[in-house]
């Protein structure tokens, strides 16, 4: 009798574990890309909330998905550079208008900020392959647009946005003039044990990879890179940014560390924007 009870218990636990892992496999996109959280698909602020001039752009990707973007062309006669802002995995492009404001007003750059598929008012559902198609579409637009194609292009990516920036830099080296990365990971499977230690034995089930560790090796060695990392990052191990720096073949790369910077507040640490400005000035981008 006891043996039967134990057997039923073990089988029940195994069944629950199987169901949980199956759910984890098929639901991981909702965890990796929480575009649904906090009503971020309902309300999306525009640059007008900061008094920034802009044009709403709708692009259609190669697989027929319509994505939205804010095009902030700076014609003040300052910098002849455009910064392409690549967002993290949470929120929507409205959350990053304050960053666009800094690039536009303080650094006199033009700004292009687009919404990944499944985020904000863009169509579709997010996935690694889908976001890469979005990036391909945006780069095609910028390379053909009468205003932006004359400008130098800076990629600015935080976290998932950094992975996107590395993808773009490795594929479109001839269109990029500099890359700024903040708290970016080597790959998603290598982040899992840090964020969810209990799942470290199941990271092989992760199908969203973003293998920046390998992609960055293929970047042009003349392309300038700035690595900004928070040493108290609780989501991406700080060692990931150091490894990306080490693997980056650029002869013009810099790394700056913020001892108190966590994953989301590195951007407000003292010296952050001074480093960005100095980097852009050094390579003639502002």
C-alpha cells in the first residue's frame, strides 16, 4: 500500500514537472518579451509629450507585419548623425522618449525610435526571428530615407536592445558608424541561471537565444564601440558585458563601469551621459 502511494506521488510530481516545463517552453516568449505588462500595449506616449517634433512612420516588414516608429529629424544645424534607439524588453517606445530628448536636445542628434512587433501599437507577436526582421526593415528604411541616409548612424541599445544592436552591427556594418551598449547579455540561455537558479538545468529548453557572444565577433574592427555596465546588475551578470567587450574585435572600443549601477538605473548614474558625449565627440558624431 505504501509503495503504491509513493509511486502515485512520484508519478504526480513527474506529471506536474512535465506540465510545468512544457508550459515554460511554450510560454517563454511572454516572459522574455513582456510587452503585455502594465498596459503597455494600450497607451503609448509620443514625442509631443516632450515638445519634440516628430513624424509617425509605419513600416511593413518582409513577413507583412506593420510596425510603428517615431522619426525625430533634427534640422537645427548641429550634428549630422542619427541615433537608432533599440529598446529593452519591457514597456513601449513611449517609455524612451526622455532618452530621445537627451539625444535630440542635448546632443543635437536626429533620433529614430521604433516599436518591435507585438509592442505598443505595432502588429504581431515578438520573437527573436521576428525582431530581427523588424531590424532589417528599419535598416532598409534608414538607408533609403532622403534625410537619414546622408547622416552617420549610431546604434544605442540597452539590454535586449543591445542584443539587437549587435545583430544590426554584425549584418549592416557598412551602414553603422558607432555602437553604444548598456547591460547587454551574452545570450538568453546564459542569463537563465543568474535570474532563475532553479532552472539552470533546463536552459536547453530556451529557444530564444540572441547569441550576441558569437555575433559580436563578426563586427567590423573599425567600428567604434562603447560598453556601459552596471556592476550591481541583478538581471544580466556584469561579467557578460566584460566578455562582450573582450570578444569585440573593434580597435576603437571603450568600457566604462558604474559601481552602483543596477540593470535599470545604470543610465542615471553619475558620468553616464558624459561618457556618451565624450565617445560621440571623439569619433566626430556630434
